[in-house]
C-alpha cells in the first residue's frame, strides 16, 4: 500500500473525512450534446428535425471536446444558447471542408482551450 493511500485511510478513519480522490478530467459526452441540440432545434422549428444535426464527433485537436455540425446558422445559434444554458462552453469550430452548415466546438464549462 502506498504512503498516500495509507494517509488517506488514516484521514478517513480518524477524521471522518472522505478518501482522497485525484481530480477527474471533464469530458463532454456526445449523447448529451445531441440531446440538447435536438431539443433546441425542435423548439425553434416546432417539430423534431433529426436531419438538422449533421454530425457530433470527438474533436481531435482539443481533449475532452466535441464538434457539433448543424445544417444552418439559425440552428447553430439555438444550439449554442441551449448548450451554454446547460453549462457547456461553446466556441466556433473550423468551417467544415467542402460541406455546408456550421460547426461548433463544445467544451466542459469553464475550461480554457
């Protein structure tokens, strides 16, 4: 048993404190981003439009981030507002090469790029 684990165990037993756990890196989940985006687009248009979300993939350049690609600027604005309200940080993504639509980079709230 490591020295840190012993110290954590002693602290837990004697002081009643919770055990030491190293900080976890926050990661944006694709299903959460899709859910918020789909709801925002449905509220904007008045009915569900699953084809408005062109893709939602892991960002290869930014750890823990997602790239959301939607079909129009109006939908991108609504998705950005919904995701910010949900606590995410939203930045403009690089334009999709040779494709239409708008791409947004979604990061965990408060995390700098």
